[in-house]
């Protein structure tokens, strides 16, 4: 039935005054539950478009021109050519004009909503999560979704959440995540609930609620493993189970649970490899590379970033390609790379900003500051720290705020202002302990200890000892991060 296809792709059939939906699908085209698998976004897009066309055309209200335009648009996706997706977007605009005015208003609204959701998904696959065109399509869809069923409302709102999180405002994304949770609970749908919990767990990470992030993502993994098929009808780019492991791994690392973090990161990568899901694998590799960068594991960062680049090139996904390229250049720069590599780092920041990305920009600027410090350019290092704090305030991404403050204090200590730098470093430690950011507290305490100053809190001393033990067992050089 059409209901099965609608729900598989995150949609729900329209019901007017209690009537049954007027459209059905031939028995042979209705997918069986056991055929649903986790596959890349590129492969998921084609059946989404195909299903919508089949359902819409079965109503008998579309012209032959409309049907031909859909067939023409679907062709490139069957061949897996992402670059041709713009053709589909232009066709979507044609379809909106061709939806007959003689149809019931509720059906016209439903079809327009479907096209907007499809367009948003397509723009996301092409330009990344934060592309403005995807945001516009999803926002329009969300405004039209009221009263057209929980699945459509959820699909539109989820797109708005992802756009706000990565390219607009983390605070707005937090509101969207809470709205998704309300819709999922109202619908009593397990797949939607997993996605809503994922949204909550991902969003709180970027506002420094690392303990809450770990808790939410642990819950997502538990629910996902009990009902892995439940999310197959919800459109996603990265698998919710895999991304929950990746986010929890990053959170646990910041909380000072380094061994657990490594196990979670390895598990996320293993799950993505088993699913042969490129987007999820790239996501997991990038997250582990970011975590490794925080403890100076240059070889690990470079290896993960290069592999993420290779994986992302299959789909041409802008976000992961940009971040992976940046991390490779950062690792080279920290190892003593030349000025050309530094220029390429700043270009990656510009590229991600130009694509609408705001999330992780503070982290990139912070790491750029570190390369300047290693090369002895303390003035530029201080400039990049200030830029990172400004970017953090603009986006609401405060996840690296304390790391930026620690680097500012370290730069001050290196710049012959040791007393002021040490004072700022101690203030950073106090804030870290308050927010349970034990990793940054440990790094800050190690710097203060190396400077020969006293007065460290016993909790920060224990955190520093724990991190030192982890670094020694991994053969990593702590002086790269904290040396004065």
C-alpha cells in the first residue's frame, strides 16, 4: 500500500474527514520490511523521489509533462550522479506549478509539502547540512506541515533543526530538538523518538552540557539496538546509532574518560563499516580525529582525516571533505609544516563559512591558533583565539570555549606575561571543573605545573595525572600542547 511507502520515507498519507487515502501502489512495488537497509544518502534519495512520483501520479491529476519531468530527474540518481541533483531541484519548481488547482486543497498542500521536504533533502546531500537553500526549503515545509500528519511535520522540523544546528543558531536548534521530542511522543512512533532523542543528545554537546550529551546518546543507542528497523523510514544522512556512539565518545573524552571514549569511537567506526554507510563512516572518523587533535595525536588525526576524505569523495559531501582537509593541514602544521599549509588551513575555514557552516568554525580557528603558537607567531595566535571566541558567540557553539580560554592563557604566559597568564589559566581551571570539562582542566593544570607555580586544586591535579597517564600509554607528547 501507499501507506507503507509513505511511512518508509518519513511521510504519512493525508486523511481528510476520516476518509481513507485515495492512492494505492501496485503490489509488486510495495517494499517488504526485511528489504529495508541502512544505505548512503545518495541511494536513499532515489527511492524517495521515485516513491513520491508513483504515489502522486497514481492520483491521475498530473499531466504527461509532469510525469516525464520526474522520470528525467530520477534518472541521474539511478546512476548515482550527485552532480545532476540540481536538475531535480529545478524540476521540483515545475512540479509545484503543475499541481492541479482542481484537486482538494489538503491534497495540494500535502504535495507541495512533500516537494519542499524532497528539495531540502536534496540540497542537504549536495551542499551540506548548513546550505541556505536547504534551510529555506525546510522552513517553508515546516510552516505548511501543521495538520498534515506527524511524519511530514517531523521530517520538515528535523530539517529545520539540522540547518539551525550547523548553520544558524545552536539555541534555535535546541528549541527545534525539544519540538521534535514533542512530536515524536505525540505520534508514539519509535523511529521518530530515536531521531528526536538523537537531536537532543547532539545539540546539548555544543552548549557544553557534556554529561547530558553522554546520557542522551547512551539512551539513543539503547533504543536503536532494540528497534534498528524503526528509523529506516526516517530520512537521515548519518545513521542515528553510529552518530550516537560518536557524540558520546567525544563527550566522554571531555569528561576525562579517555579509554571509554576510544572504545566508543572505534565502535562507531566499526558499525559504519559494517553498514557500508559512507556518510556515517566519515562522520565517525572526523569526530575521532577532532578528539585526537585535543591530545596532540598528530599521526592519528592525519590517518583518520585522510580516510574520511577518501570516504567522503564517494558522495562529495562538502562538510566532511572540508573538515577532513583542514585536519590534515593542522596535523602537518603542528609537525612543523610550511606556511603554504597554514594558508590552506585558513582557506578551509573560509570555504566552510561560505557554504553556510558555523558549527565547528570556533574549533577550526582555535586549532589554527595552535599552529601559529608552534611556529612562534604569538601575535597571530592571539588574533585567531579572539576570532574563535567571536565565532562561538555568533553561532552559540560554546563546546570549545574553555579550550580557547586555555590557549589564550598559554599565549599570555609565552608572551612574557607569565603572572597574568597564570591567573587566567587558574580561572580557566575553575570554570572547567564547574562544567565537568576535565580534559581542559587537566591540560591547564599541566601548564601551571610546568611553570613552577603552586596553588592547584586537588581535583585538577588528579585530572592532570590521569591525562598524563593516558598520554604516556599512547606514546603522545604532552609538551606539544602545554609547553611554555
